[in-house]
């Protein structure tokens, strides 16, 4: 996990949020863990080589 963190605030439909949290609970994973993984995947897929080079190796 990253040494330092930053907060990301987003707006989401309340029903989708509830369903998302139910699914996360059923999988025994936090919503934050799922979102961090989604962001990592997105960055890996769409980041430029220069951007990817800035990501710490241990991540």
C-alpha cells in the first residue's frame, strides 16, 4: 500500500452506493480497496510510459 494517501470524494447515486457496499461486504472487501484497485487498473491501462514510471515499484 502507498506510504501516503490522498482523499478522493465522489458523488454517486445512493442506490448504486448501497448495492456496491453490499457486494463488497459479501466479498469481504472494503469499498475503498475495490476503488483503489479500479484506479490502479485504469492507470495501468491508460497511463503514459512517463506517468507509469512515476508509480512506486512496491505498489
